[in-house]
């Protein structure tokens, strides 16, 4: 249930800035939310990286359906563009890949694993999305199809990459770090109470 609440918050982090006529500059909870959702996809089924159950696939499909609907809504109603399926295929594959990344490395999170997931998530989106923009990706070509055009596209995307990296780090840090901190605090309280018990 918590995974779906996080997914909803990730979607709202994309929609609300447009609802209030603000620009979010790619500062959303999507990357961190997908990592967290992925880490919970196999929960309660005995799923591991070696086992991908049909209920895990159903969870992934439901997350993708929500994110696809969000892409459609934003494209058509927030941006006023026609919705071209081929312009989103890479993004949808990326959504699934980040969920699977979370499932693979973050079922047992650590600081290093969360940092690796954050960096892999934000960097892969930066590289893929800007390549699609440069190549055309169903939209009007914005950059010349040359190495200079590709470089200009990546340079223009750097502020979005920075914001995505920071927002993913904040989201993933909170989602994975706060429960770990709470667990440590509870353990410390139990240890302190055990030490205060009278002997005999």
C-alpha cells in the first residue's frame, strides 16, 4: 500500500506544478518514487532477483499504466501537444527499468545502494531523454542531427539533470533513510531500556 502512495505522490509532483501554473524544471519525485516502488514490488511473495512472479508483473504494469496516463494528460492538457506514442516508448521502458533496478538492488537498501540507484536513475534518464529529443522522438526536431547538435542538446539538458539528480536523491534518501533511522532509534530505545532493568 505504501508503494502506491509513493507512486501517487510521484505523479502529483509532476502534475501539481502545472495545475498551479508553475514550472518544476524536472524537480519531481518520480526517480526516487520508482526506485522505492520497485524495491516493494516483490514484497510478501518471496520474490528475489531470481524470481519474477506474476503478481510482481501486475504491480509493475499498474505503475506503468498510471505513469502512461500521466504522460498523456501532461502532453495533451498541460502542454497542448498532440500525443505521439513513439515519443514516449523510451520513457516508458525507462520507468520499467528503474522499477526493476529498485527491485534488484534496493530490497535490502544501504547508503551505497541508494546512492548507486539515484545516480543510475537520474543519469540514464538524462542520457536517454536528451538523445530522444535530439533524434526527433516524435516531436519537431529541435537540434541539428550532428555531433554538435547532440552536444548542444545535452548541454541544454544539464539544468534538468541537476534538478532530477537532486530531487531523486532527496526522495530516495527520505524513503529509504527515514525508515532505517526509525529502526535504529527503536533499537537504541530498547537497548537503553534493557540496560535500565534491575538485575535479579
